[in-house]
């Protein structure tokens, strides 16, 4: 199964097989503050090598998590509450809140979380963030990760910042 490549991958804009192979071997663990990681894994036809799937984390808490990532991932998840608007579980990982927006119950969150924590490839991390806050991206840029990107809706000269134009689909 690890040798199979889904046909949809070949249709990705700018697809290059050699680059794709380098992403898959060894497996890349995407640490993301929103659903981008899961969408990327699905688009690339790759299995999830990260527990940060189907959830989001508030910007400042995400930075805190990244500063102590290995220590945080040794902690046990704790149920905090159901989100009143979305009905999804909000979990605690120490002082960090994980908003598990695509889960309906805590049992599913815990099962997938611990399974995926065990798959993390600490030698091939890709750290992704999206923020609208210039100070947050400046703090992110200072983090000591080799492969990282912060998508921002404004121009920035920071090495890890990448301008991503926000399109309002209602216009």
C-alpha cells in the first residue's frame, strides 16, 4: 500500500514525481494549526502521520505548543467541554485547547489522537500555520524548525511567511 500512488495526485498543479517521492519517504509529519494538514495529506494520497487532523488551535496557544511540542505530546488529552455553537469536543493538552471540529465525541478524538501521535516522524516535520496577525507571524518566524511556513493575508519579508490572497466567495 505504501508503494501505491493515487491517480488524483498526478493531476495536482505543478506535480513532479521526484518531489512527491521525497515527501513520502520518509513519511512527513505535518503539524498544523488548522485543517490544512489533513487536506494536504488527502490531496497527496498520504496516510496521516500527525495527530493534528480535523482540529484547530488558536494562534497564541499554537505558538506555545510549538515551543514545547515534544513535551506537550507526552501529555494526556482531557475533555474540557462541547463547543456550544458547533457541538464538537474541545480538549485540553496541558494549557492548550484543541478544537476538534470534525469529531462528534471524545472517544473518537482520543482513539485517533494517540494512534497518530505514535506515527510522528520527528526527523521529517513540516510546520504550518495560518494567521492574520503580523506579530504572531514574526514570533512563528523565530521558531527553530527547519521546514515551516506561515500563510498570511498580507505582504511580509519574513522568511517563513507566504502571502496567500484571501478570496471572498460571496462577492
